[in-house]
C-alpha cells in the first residue's frame, strides 16, 4: 500500500501537466486496497487530492460537520473527473466502515484495565460510521455523484457489523428519502408526487437484508421484533412511511424478500432458540410468493432451524430435529 501511494506521488511529479486527469481505475485500485485495511484517513486524503474537493469531517462528540482544513489541490494540476468518481467514493465509504470495525476489534482485545482506551476506541468507531454516513447523505449529493446500491451497502454494512439495527434502518430511510427528493428524482417524478403517495423502493433487496442482519447481529432480544417487522414488510409488501425535507410524508414499497432475507431471519431465531418462529419461516419458504416464484430453503436455513431447536426448551426438540433431517434428505 505504501508503494502504491508512493507510485501516485511519482506519477504526479513525472507527468506534470502532460496529463489533465487521473484515471479513475488507478485511483480506484489504490482506494480499494486502502479500504481492505481500513486506512480510511489515507483513502480520504487520496480522493481529496485526486478530485481537488475537500471532504468535511464529522465530530463524534457533537455530530456536527466540522471544517477539515484548507482546500485540497493537486500540485501538478491533475484531477479526477467527478462524473467518473462514483466507484472511488464507494471505496472510501467501505474504508470508513472497515475502519470502524477495526477500531471495535481493538477495543475488544484491549485488557480490561485500560478502560479509557476502550472508551476512546468506541467513540472513534462511532465517528468512523458517522463520517461514512455524512459522505453518503451530504457530500455526494452536493457534488451530484450517483448513489447506487453498492454505495448504500458500503455504509449499511458498517452498522450491521456492530448490530446497530435502528441506526441502519434510519440511514436506509434517509437514503430512500434522498433518492426521492428533487436532487435525484426525474422531473416527471415531481408531478407524480402530486398524484400518488406510494413509491417503489429505489434500493435492492440486498440493502434491506443488510438492515435485517444489523438487527440480528444485536444481542438484545427486543431487536428480533424489529427484524421481524422489516422482514414482514418485505414479504407482505407493506408500505413503509418516510419523510422528505421533514415536511412531506410518502410511503415506500420495500423490495420483495428473497432466500437471503429468510436465511438472515432464521439465523436471528437460532441465536435466541426461537424454534417455533424459525419453523414457521422455513415452512413458508416453499409457498408461492406474490410473484409466483418459490423460495426454496438452503442448507444454512435448515441448520439455523436445527440450532434454534437445540437452544429451545422444547421436550419435542429431538423429534422435530429428526423430522427436519428427513425433510432435508428428500
């Protein structure tokens, strides 16, 4: 990684004014490498230098946007075309999410006597997630950059890692509202606002599955109900309320659930030994959904149900487990 950063410096000095723009593939490759290791600060610095656009930082204490310093300009005048920088920003968001995860890992591995260090790591993790959220919801729209499913997943996955389901769903709804706002919607959409109040989700099922997983990664039983609510909305196609500009309320029709949605909820049930609920979801998977397609259970689905039976207090758990094994062999 250090060699890659040095290579960028060399290219910048060697080419000088001979090249007017950075190749987004080159910048993206460096940013992807940095994101793998959670080197978010360096990734942000590289992108700022490549685009010539400063990215504000968010204070974890006040949750307000703070100035990050002077404007960033490339010494050689080379700049990355913002219209081709979408994938580069996605890599930066992954870097901040990974940074939060690494800081949490450091917190868990710190000896208990260093309580102050653990508190700092916790604040830093929260700040890293807040930075990713701010770039997605504020910085990218200001530049007119495209927000795709990959963009959203990069941020949502960070919250899922920490089991922050409520925060993940809040960001999900903020993204839906943003994509319905005049900033991103087509002009024809503005007319449709006057005649309808329910719109299909702008995001794919994977983004919603990530939010369900965020609830399931929590160790609180109360979060199971929130995961069930979102899963039911996807399965039954129940509209969800959102607000745009804190004034206009609309309803979003979530994407139809898939086998990953079911597997995620089943994994949640297995953690808490909720065998009856797990078997109910498993049985429903072979029934036709609204699109007329069957969602067939996979091996991990059966394993999750068996694990839920193992953790349950049901005296019939052995019999029910053997019935599931026979069902798998059919």
